C-alpha cells in the first residue's frame, strides 16, 4: 500500500468540489431553514415575554381592583352599620318618648279619675248630709239655705 499523491489530490479536489456543491445547494438552504427556525423560536420567546408582562400587568391591575373593592366593601359595611346604629338609637329614643307620653297620659287620666271620684264622693256626701240634716231638723230646707249648709259642710269636711 503505497500512498499515491494523485489519488490524494483527486480526493481533495473532489472533496472541495463536493463541499462547494453542497454549500451552494444544501448548506445555504439548511442554514436558511435553521436561521428561520431560530427566528421563529426567538419570536415565540418575545411573544411569550410580552404575554407574561401583559399577564403580570393584568394581575397587578386585578390586585389593585380587588383591594379597592375590599376597601369599598368595608366602607359600605361601616356605612350600613352606622346607619343601623342611628336607626336603632332613633327607635330607642322614639320608644322612650312614647313611654313618657303614655306615663304622662296615665297620670293625667288618673288625676281626672281622682277628681271625678272626689266630685262623686262630695256629691254623695252632700246628698247624705242633706238627708241627715232634714231628718235632724224634721223639715224641708229652702234652696238658699241648702247651698249654705252644703258650703259649710264642705268647708268643715275639707279641713
């Protein structure tokens, strides 16, 4: 086995010819496909990053909105609680006023009943005294003397 220089030169020339043919027809297309795929992957990464940023932005907006809605909810609850307390206080105050009015009416009614009873008792006492006086005097008294006796009797009984 000898080394033949002509075969080595022919092989080297064939190799370079084959390389240039492959480079011209295959490598450029393959590199174009590889570069295209690389650009697609990079574009997909850019889109993914943009979507992630958008999602993070939307998330932060939603968190702000949720916080605001919670604060508004707390404010509404406090407002309704204050309103309920006010209504409760007003109801208690109205009930107290109504109870006071009822007590005052009861006192007035009791006083009225007392005065009515006193009048009835005085009238009854007057009638009884008249009967006793008539019996004691055994005679009928005229109207003027009757009034005078009644007034005297009331004065004596009242003191």
